[in-house]
C-alpha cells in the first residue's frame, strides 16, 4: 500500500461498540453529577435560614469601640463593636424574633432595651437618644 494514496485519507474512522458505550457512560455520569449538584443546592436552599432583617445602630464619639450585645431567641448572644469615625454606625443582620439589646462603652451600660425584629425590615436605632435603664 502506497502512503501517498489519498484514498485512505477520505475513509471515516470506524467506531467500535466499545467507543459508543464509553461515550454513553460519560454522558450519563455527567448528567447524574449535574442532577446531584442541583439537588444538593436545592436542599441547602430549603433548609438554610438566613438573616432577613437589618438593625443599624447610630452612636456618637463617646461610644466609639463600645460593644453591642444582642440576646436573641434561638441564636444566643451576638456581639458587635460600634464602628468609629466618621459616622459611628454599625449594621447587624438578624433573624426574626425578640431581642434584648445592651450597649456598653467605657465600662458602663449606655443603652438597654428590648425590641421585636420582624422579617425583611430595617430598623434604625439611635442609641444616644435614649438613656440606659439598668437591666
């Protein structure tokens, strides 16, 4: 057989049944993996509870580096540090429920109150406007 014979180049490659089975197995495995990832993502989405409300604390320079403690229904205690210059605002994301809020700065309680947080709302709290009552 002459290697310069162009008749051999025009012949399509013949696939055996073994090649066909390998292709189908690869496609089937890819589909199963995609279905598994979609199912895992869906299950996580259905079972994961995420904070849906935000509480923004507004302070002043006298409360810089103070600690905000939020005692909630299920999540236990959450703490946040009052942000400094220039605005002294501190956002905290929370799940719905009733919370007891305590702000301590300079070794004293500067603010203490209880509030209910509803789902999907924003609350702005000026912690300088209401003097603290002892818990």
